[in-house]
């Protein structure tokens, strides 16, 4: 965190300030009980780190857009989830690139690639969270009067317009839905509320859809309304874990526009990481391709290819743990060099707090990518993600902000 601003924040921090942030989040996101922890602090991103994050994110995006990388990802899509209508030249409307905040040999804060995905993230909630932290920071004596979580010169109006052009485009709002599984149970439901308030797009449970020939119908005000555009938020590993049967098959040729097309969930994912050669990217390979076998497994972390929120990640790797994975399943795991997170923030007791920042791009139909906003997760555990930091303070959901010049 920016050192001078951190000192001002630390001197003025109180439990009352934190409760004010939580109350504003609950009110503006219509969520009386969050399913995840809100952190006590924003990540005030120093100018030099922000510049490095932007450069690394744009350069890595350029790498994964290469035809050979995309072709490799297309081959990884499971047959049962191959959705008709994929146009690889169109590319996904959403891209998220996750970086750990680390230090280089000179002590500078620098980004290191952790994960990436061609799948939507919390584009609505993060705007609200950034605005709330901006208001609270501006109320602290000695702090700048204006703050932003937005990149590319965006302000609120331009960001919401960019998000609307991406999610809704020129479709009828009644025929545009945010689709998820058991949305009332999802930890991401505050973002669903934010999406409705910002864009007017309602959330629909995938189980409530009705298939009619090549069309899908969704309930609205006691009627069934045709669906033309789907803001798809279904995480496929959850679908697998819960063995849910939907009213349609992913392989059906449906008369709908997907945002993003579901195949990008697989194409740009952990499967892509071994193909990213970049100074900010740690050594990463499919476990099946690892040869020779490392002599020191403690230098690496093992991750399943397709999982979210740290599910299945093994940070305390041993040769025995690897030996338990059958050879025929090793193409479903990646071995990644461990990244040494820097204690970029400090809790009041002096304990270091680690930060991971997600750089989030938007791409409306017919336009190029815009680096738009960020999501930050703070951790004191071995793995980022709220499920792996239970019982700890100064961890959880946050956002990177910086003063507006």
C-alpha cells in the first residue's frame, strides 16, 4: 500500500469506520448478510505498482489472444460442454487476470501471475465497493478528496455505459438475463443485486428455464418471457459437484446470444497458464508434462485445472500426494512454481497481509478490450479466497483504489 496514505489510514482507523463500510455495502447491495468476509482496508495501490499491473495484464492478454494459444484451449473443452456457435475470432466479452503482489530483488512491489479466466467476475459489486471506500477515505482528514478503482481514464458514467454495452448491447432488457445456479445461495449474489441496479438486468435460476424448440423462456412477473441474451455466470465445477440436471443440454443449438460463450470458461483458464511465457508468470506445467520429476516438491503448488475459489489446491505438496494422482488424470492438474506474496499491507498488530489483485477487462460487441476495474482479495492464510481465511481479521474481499489527480 502507498506508505504515506497507509500511515494516515492506520492513524485514523477504528472499528466504527469498518462498520460504516460494512453498513454501506449491505445497504447499497441489498445484502443484509454477506456470504464472504469484507476486509477492513482497501488496497491503496501505489502509482508504480499500478503501472506494472496494467502493463503485465495487457501483455499477458496479448499472449493468450494468439491463435495457437486459443486453439490449444479449444481442444480442452469437454465434449459434453461444447456449446454450438463458438466464434473464436469474436473472443470473450470478459477477461480476468489475477496477480499476486510480490517484491523483486530490489524490493519493488511487482505483480506475479496466478490465474486467468475468460469468464465474468464481480463487475457490478466492485464499482460499488470502490465508491464506498472512496467516500470513507475522503472523509479521513489528510486524505485526498477523490478516489477511483477504475482504469483507462474511466469514470462512473463511462464505466457503467461500457458494462451495459458489454452485457446488454442492443437487446431488450426483458429478454436479457443473468443466469446462475441457485442464485439465492451464491456468495456472489451482492453482484447480482448490483447488476440489476446498474443495468436493469434480472437474475434467473437456470433450473427455472423452459426450453421450447430452439428457444429458452424465463419467468418474469408470473409469465414466461423469451430469452435472447444470457449473461452466463454458471461455474461448471459447481454444476458437476451438485449433479444438477438443467432444462436444456449445453450441446443444444439454441437461439440465444451467450455473454460470454460458455466454451471460453475452458479455453482461457488454468489450462492456458503453461503457455504463458512472460516475466510476470511463474513456471507452470500440466502435471502430465512434468519431466524430469522435481526433487523438491515444496517449491511448487498443485492445482486442479477447473475449479474456483481455491477448491482442490494443494499448497503443501509432497511426492506422496502427487503419486496418489493416477497417470491418466494428471492432464487435469497443473504444477506451478510457488509465488512468494509480499506482506504489502500491515494489520494493526504488525502482521503482514498479502494481496491478490484481479485485473478485469471488458469487450463490447465489435470493440477491443478495455482494462476497466479491479477486484482485490486480502489474505493471511496459505491460500487466497475467503474460504481459506476463516477466523482471521484484516482479510477478505476488498478493492484497489488510488487518488484521482
